[in-house]
C-alpha cells in the first residue's frame, strides 16, 4: 500500500488531498484501489502512514513507491515543561451543541439550498444569528463587537471574527426573511421524521412583544393590549402554532392592535394551505371564540376544542348542581353536557378544586376592598359637600378596579338636603351563583368520538403554547424589539423562532435519553466546556501551539453520552 496525492479544484484554487492506495493482482494484470481518503497531511504524518503501510512482517515486501533520497525523519523537539501555559480561553460548549442540533435538523443544508453562495466573500451568517440567539441573546452590534470573537465560532464556521460585523449581520437578516415559508416546511417535516411527531392536534395562542422607540415607519407597530404590561410602548402580536408536545409548526405576526379573535381564521387558513386540513383538531382558549370563527370552523368541517366564555356557564346551572361528575385526578372533575342550542356541539364542564380556592380568595379580597373604599367614600361625604356626579364617578372607578366582586354590590348615590349620600346592599343571589361556579370552566367542541377526559387533556396542552412564549421572552429575549424597519422586525422574530426550534429539539432529545424535561439545565452545563490554546515552549525557542477542547467533567460526559454526542479533542485554529 502507498499514499497518493489527489487534487480538487475549489474556489479558484487547487487543493491537495491524500489517499491510501493498495496494489493487487488480477487476471488482466496489476490494479490499484483506494482503501481510504486521508485528507490533508503534513510531511511527518505522511511518513508515519508510509511506515504503517509497509507492515511488520519481514517476509512482506512493499513496492518502493516513495523517493529513496531525502527521506524526512520524524520531527521531535524537547519541550520546556516548566513554562507550559494556556491562552485564549473561549466559549465552546454552547455554540458547538447548537451546531450539532443544526446538523441534526439539516438546517445548514437547507440554507445552502435556498441561500446559495454567490460573489460574497463568506457564506451568509444566518446560522451565526440563530446560534447566538440561543447561546447569548443580544443585539447584532454586540455579537459583532464582543460575543462572536469570545467563542470558538470562527473555527466552527470557518468565518474569521473580522468578517463578522453589524452591517453583515443586518444583511443576513434581510436575506433570511424571504425563506420563512421554506424554513417552516422543512423544520416541520424534519422534526416529524426525527421524533415521530403527529400533527393531529394543533395548539394556537397569541402573545405580544413591545418596541423601544417610536417605530413611525412600521405600520405593524401599534398600541394594544400588552401582555408585557407595557401599554406605553407600541407592539406587534405573534400567533404561534405548536404540536401537543410543544414543537413549533409555524407562526404569524400581526399588527399590535389586532384582537386575538380576528387572527384565528387567518392562521388556520395559512396552516391548511401549507399542510392540508385532514384529521386536524384545532385548540384555542376562550379569547379565540366568536360566532364568526365557529361558523368558519363548522362550514369547512374543521374540528376544534375551544374555551367557552364564562357567561355560558349560566346555561348549565342544573348540571353544576348534579353529582354525576367524572374524576380525572384528585381535585379535578369533568362531565360532558349536550349543547342547549346546537346539536353539532358538545360542552365539557370542568371543575377544579385548586381553581375554586383561588377564585374564592379573589372574591373575598375584592369584596373587602370595595367595602373599605365605600366606607371611606361615605365618611368623606359626611364631612364635605360633593356633587352627585363626582361621587358617581368615584363609585364607578372603585367598581372598575375591583370588577371580580362588583356584581355583588348594589350602590345608591342620592342627593338629600344639599348633601350627597352613599348607601349599598349586597345581592345574595349573585353570591350564591358565584359560589356555585367558583373553580368551574367550560369547553366546547365538535369532536364527538372522544371522552371528556381526552378532550380535557387535549385542551390543557395549550400550556405548551404558553410555555413557548415564556421561553421566547425569558431565555431567547425576544423583547424588547429595537429594530425599526418592518422587515428587520419580522426577521428578528424569525431568528427567535429558529432558536426556539433548536431549544425544543434539545428538549425532545433529552426526553428520549431519559434526561428529564429541562433542556435549560443541560444547555447550561454543556456551555461550561471551553476551548483553550495550549502553548508548549521548546528548547529551540519555538512555541508549539495546539487549540484543545477542555476535558468534560463526569456529569458533562454522562450528558454527552446519553445524548449520543461526541466531543472533539481538538479544533483547527
């Protein structure tokens, strides 16, 4: 056997690689075949492979295919062990783990297809944005000036740190956004094949994220109901569709003042255009319910499980008093009730003991607040003269601030003898009804072949969509949005979505490996692995430098083994 150079023309240059070749005899004469491709080799490495190819048996004679003159001897130097040092400690574990997740999803292969390299000097940096959003969410400027160079990403991606700057990252956002639809379809299919996911139950919910700045050039940035308690800021709304295990399927961005109920038909139509409507059940909370949406679902023979409004409970007062409840678990009971209006629908009446205690406490607290405020207002009227209109406004303000118990009070404001008086009484029938329905809520569905327990379990999976929003806002820091241009805002949200897909991929891998339900702990532990330059001074005043990956701890090694990941020992510097 011998080694032979092979040449490949790439990026305008000839690259030399080495192959291990074997000679053998046939009836038609001697032939050669490649045993293994060896890649790039140094002179000393080629010499070692040549000696290994000769074998150890004295009777074996290898054909002399290497030059007999000027044979290089193996290089060796004496290392000054007293002065060995470590330099350039860089973050490695987090970016490397994110890159393994990207390879698993074949996300990099898709980007090479939809964003082929042209005349630009380096590939588009979309992967850098997604990985940084997962590892250390920050602005493009911070990534370019600080974070990228403090990690091993220049070696992992082959993109020098000086080639990553904010304008290039902004252009990467612009290049990535047009491929949103292709990315969603690819990730849905890839995640389904890897983890065997079934998209038969789709969970939909809406959240908002706010801006810093005026966003005058962005028509989508509007003021509306803020889930972030930032009504002073403009915002956009994000509707997210996930599977019953929380794996994201797709999302849409809406104007900040758009009501949740008006997004339902748009997102359902979009998902059906992408993936079809066969055997899908849509699940949403009661904020999605309206007469128009229900007619839309029924007209297309679409199946749904949706929360009913609190006022609908009044129609089921008789069922609330009956004892034919089915216990699902301790403190939770359900029962199926026929629709009083539409035979095509079924209602699921649910009663939670924990929820009952919570609502009971809330009613008592708000009742006490109203009592205290009215007593104070009554005492003030006895000391001073107020116009009746002024007291009416104050009573209205008190009730608005304590709406949970406002229905219990009947307040009368009168003007007698030049003075305004306040009196009130409590409606005991309201208290009786509130006590009866405390802890109760109602679901409505047109699914006819499921039990009450199955329907409740399907609806309660909406917590997966809520958890997705929490991760977006806490771990991935989707808020606040600093971009002002509409397309940049949409691209920022897309990068956060891709980072969340990586998060959920790690989550599913951890569950399959028996590592629990907390990918955050796993990611934080593996992120502690760093890469360093080991410098070996020699007696010849020459430094030997090797970039080495730190040895994982016992716990880190267990995590890597369970996840099926192999940590490299060295990376090219």
